[in-house]
C-alpha cells in the first residue's frame, strides 16, 4: 500500500488513510479544501482549460501525530520561483546561528527544495566543502531546507537523509511550522506536492526513531514561522528543543480538534478576498503567483474580471496563468509600472517589494484582506 492511499475499511464505511511515516491507518481529516487544481501546474495562456481538479485534504495521524496530505494524484511540476530576499536573508541568519555546531572543515551535503535557495555557498565560507551530487559518501553536515516535505514516503525520505550523515555529523532540517499554520490560520499552506506539515514535537520523535537526538531548535519569522532543528547521534535535547516542544504542544499541534479550526478560517479568508475584489472589480492587481495564492483565488472564485493579472518575478511563470483560473501571470516591471493597488499573496515579500516598487499601494491578501502597517 502506497503512503497516503485509500485502503478498504470492512467494518466501517468511513474512509481510512495510511500514514506516510508510521504507517498507521488511524487518524482524522482535519482540513478539507475540496477540489483544487495542482498548485504547481501553471498552464500556458493559450490553454483554456478546464484544469484537472483533485481532492485537497489534510489528515492527522493519531499514532505519530504527523499532519499530512491525505492523497495526491498530481504529477509534480514545480516551475522554479525566484528566490525571495527574505529566504536568502533567513538562510544567512540560520547558518550564523548554527556556526558553533559545525566542524571547522569537512563535507556538506544538501537535499534541495524546488522552491529555490541553497546553503552550500554559506557553508563553504565556513570551511565545509560541498558534496558532489545528491548521492555519495558520509557528510559531516546534511542540510534540508524545505525539502523533506516533498517526499511522499516520509519514512524513506528521512531515512535517506540520516543514511547520508557521518557517525558524528549534524543534520540541519528546516520546515514551515505547523504551529505557525495553526496560530496564524495559514490554511492555504495546504497544497498538492507538500506531503507533510511538521510540528517540532512530531519531527523530534521522527528523528529519534532513526537514532538521532535533536540538540537545538531555532525559530524564525519566515513564512509566519519556521523552525530549524539540529540533530545528531548521541547527546541530549537542549533547553531550546524542550521549550519549543512544550509551546507547540500547548498550542495543539497534535490535536485534531485544534487543527480542525483551519476549515472555518479557510471559509472566512476566501469570503474576505471575494468581497474586497467584488467591491472594486478589475481595479487591483496581484503579486506573487505562489501555491498559497492558487488555493485562495480558487476557493474565493476569483477570475480575470475581478483580478486582471498577478505579477511574479519568476520568468518560468510569466506568460502562463494561475491554475484553475483565467488570470495571467505577468512581469512585475510591466504590471507595476505605474501607481496601482496590488494584493500581495506572500507577506514575507513586503519589505523588498515596497523598496522595489514604492509607487504601489500594497494590500495583504494571504489570509483575509488587510492593510499592512508601516513596519512591514
């Protein structure tokens, strides 16, 4: 049985799913966004659609606590986006923060993410030589920044990273925190191709099953809240790990009841965007053709008559359209050439887009429409 696939339930008509890590077939759907297009499939404008739609649900395993994509029949495409300055800046800060955990020399291996960004150059500045290719011998430092969530088989994906680690090596693994998704109502972080949504207590437990001890935890504001864990063989969890685990458990990251609140927030966020655009049809543009924008626009029923274009810095997306809609993706240099009101679908980009396009009146749209404050 493949991870996340439906399995027959002879004694109960309720559908069961198999965990992508344990595996267990006991759990609960905590968020159901209905039928959605694949968020990484940006059709050419010449392709009128309709685009295929697929069930998009988050399932919480009752055994290991991993929140995960219930099913995904899509084929990953992942047109590579332009690396935001916010991501590059956070990478620099993270490498500086973990410098005391790194050897003065050695080999660093990286499991990359289709969202762009690499730490290898930063690690090379600290004396660590980049491994050649994704496969190879033991590495003193293994880095995974938003990569593991793209593995449909979570146990196999984590095993691959641990197997690459030398006996006394350090695994650095960064993820968008489920705690942030819950605390900030980031329901549209759920998307096809992102198979797992980690909380710190659950990922710490997953690492321990492979003999790794999570020694330190670092938190950053990127994407509303990301966590970087440093793990290795031996030692004991540091105070930072115990603190983050306790705080996230108190928030309810392993509670189906707590996570189920995201459904109501999804409805409210979509209604907020729809009402705002219908009050001024065609008078605003969008910025940031990211996966979060796809779920929000589709759930809100937004088309080109309400939002004529979404600008994006990625040349790979320009000239295409937002999945599930007729909204084209355009070049920011053209779309934002003059004074205009722009809905920003990724709040992390606000400082850099404000600097690049001072003539634009920015409005945040990722979780309901709000006016950004001056601090960004």
